[in-house]
C-alpha cells in the first residue's frame, strides 16, 4: 500500500537516532526522544487558495527537513512509522 498526501501536506520518514552518546553510553529506548528531522517521502499537489488557484509546495520528495516536536500526525504504513505534516509545520530544509 502506498500513501499520497493531499493539498499542502507531506509524508516524512523520521531519521534514525544514535544508539550511543559520544562518550559511549548506550541510551535505552525509554529515554530516547523522537527525532525532529526526517526525509520527505511524498508531497501533495499544493495549497488551494480561496480563488481556486493551487500554490505548489516549496518542499519536494527527498528533502531532509526539520519539524516541530508536536507537529503532524503519526501513521503506520506497511509497518513503517511515518509522519503526516502540513508544509507550515516544516521549520527548515537542510541544504548541502
């Protein structure tokens, strides 16, 4: 099954967090926070204005993004945890 976001929404897969600190201490699962960054898997067609005009999204599939701690909705698709976000919830896009 595939997922296709609508309008100004996007699907993000969180990046994996480090299992150890720099000092070599292993972090248990209960103490870990969910990462606030991820890779965009799919994007919607764009925001629809009241006039009916569609404004395309600035974010595209493959971009690495930073988003808010409580932003979006978590969903599971084919056993994979994904986050559905609005484009407004994206704080920044990482560039090279």
